[in-house]
C-alpha cells in the first residue's frame, strides 16, 4: 500500500470560495443615536422668536420664547416676568402659544349644571 496524502485546500482558497461577512460584505451600520430633530425644532423657534407654552411635569404652564438651549436646559424669556432657565427633564411637553389660542376658540362654551 502506498501512503495517501490528505488534500486540503489552503486558507486563501477557502476565503475566496466562502467569503465571510467581515471581509467582503459590508456590516450593517448602527442607527444614529440622535436625529437632531429636537435641535432643529429649537433653532427654528429661536430664529422666529415664537411664543411657546412650556408645561412642566407638575402642570405649571410657562409662556415665553426660547433664547438658547443646550443638552440639559433651555432659557425661556418672558414678557413682564423674570427669564427662566428650565431643565429639560422637568419639561412634560411644549407647544406654540398660537395653538393654545386656537384650541380655546374651538372649544364650545361649557353648560352650567344646576
């Protein structure tokens, strides 16, 4: 009997035949952490000095325009009242003051019950 030689393909041949994800295929990129939609909204409202209603987590409504913002807070300028530095984590939601006025006009008058 003769010695049989085991024939194995080399690693380079295997890599060419069966490409792995890391070598030829592109990895799927992770989604961005931030869409910058919040920043865009703040900038738009700051440029037009839109009067905003800021509702805090305790229900307090503050009306004013946003002068500047950063990662953790916004500065709200108010007419005939002190300007405020508000932490974002204490804001429940905010909207334009004109929407508040439109909502009040649309509401029918409430009937009194005897």
